C-alpha cells in the first residue's frame, strides 16, 4: 500500500502524523466545499486523502502578510493541489518545498527589456505563481481557493491552485511550454501532444479573435458588459497567452467544469484525460486515448 511514497518527499512517520491530523470531519468539510470532488469514488477519495497527507508532510505551507493558516485551509489547498496527480506519480511535485499563501492578490515585481534596450520595471498583480524549482504562491481570497460560494464571476471555471500546480507539472521538463513529461503515460507521444496542443491553441485563439471582433465599439471589452461575448468561449481568454497558459487554464476547466472544453476541443480534452488518467465527464480514459490516436 502507498508504494508511491517511497523516495518522494517526507518520510513515513511524518506522513502518518499528518494522516492522523486529517480527521474525518475536516475531510468531509473539504469534500463538501468543492463540488468537482463529488465525482470521485470511495477508492479515489481515500487515495486523494493519502496524497494530501503526503503533500502536507512534504511541503512547508506558510501564510504571508499576516495570514494565519489553519488545518482546514491547508487541507483545502492540498486537496486541490493533489487532484491533478491523483493518478500520477507524486514525485512530479518534488524538487521544491514551499507553498506560500497570501490573504489576497499579491504584486510581483517585473523587469522587461524592450527592443530599444530600455529596461521597464513594473509590478503585476497576481492570484498565483509557480516558480521553476521554487515555491508555489497562492492567494487565499480567490473564490475558488477558499471555496466560497457566489464569489466567482461564473463566466469560466477558475481554480488558482489547479492552475499553478499544472504549471508545476509543465515545469518538470525544465521549460514551461504546455508539454508536461509524458513518460509512462499510455498512448501519448510528445509529437502527438505538440500537434494537438498547437491545433487547439490556434482554434481557441481564432475563436477569441472572432468574439473580440463581434464586441460593439461602445462596449468596454475589459468590463463585465463584455461577458455575454467572452462567455461563449470554452475557456478564459487568458488561455490564449501562450502554450503554458493554455495548458494551465485548460487544466482548471478540465477538473472544475469540463463539459464546455470537451465540446469545443474534444481532441485536447481527450489528451488531457489520457495524461491525467482521469475523465471528469465519466468516460474511461482508455476510450479517450483511442480517440486521439486517430490523429
Ligand atoms: Zn499561469
């Protein structure tokens, strides 16, 4: 049992201590907070709970800017973080050891050199960040992180925790390019992944451009009045940024609200199902692999 623990992160005694801290009451609270965990069967829930204990024993989770974290909060973060690796090797999350949680959005200092050689310093507000070989940074007050009801805008599925941990999976290969390590994933090859990723990103970018062209000039494209247009897209427009963001945003939708993604980009959805070894819509992952192998 739990053979996957060997050599990845904390030792057995620390994990056992953490398992004891995850009481039935805490666990039930997490399951009831996140509706997308409802599809898991009893065996998968037990597995997720074990992986949460492993993650919490293996990583330091620290509140920043005075945020006091309690057991319910760290377990909520762990459950969302472990959902993507429920059927994968947890060692994919090794090589770094800290999760930093801010009470709200935080500012990231950026520096960029333009073509004229001028360096521009600015700050970017963010709800999450994943460093290559470093910490995952999260904002607790995002409606999806804390699981608050009614706080989310509701246009597209958002989940900062899944988003940032998808970046971590992507970064395992040393570069954030939308292609995680595929070794050991049945029926998936880098060539096939790259082809479906590029086709799907192109199709999404084109759909986004068509939607943007339809927004009347008197409607602010950045404001909520543009929601009826952007709401027609299967993913948040941020997915069009690049391949890495396309994979991270797609992963959020895949786990939280999979139907629009599966309808709009079925081959990309099937590839994600084959990679994660899960199919949130209920079909068997092996069937999904058959679909994409016809490429
Ligand atoms: Zn991102």
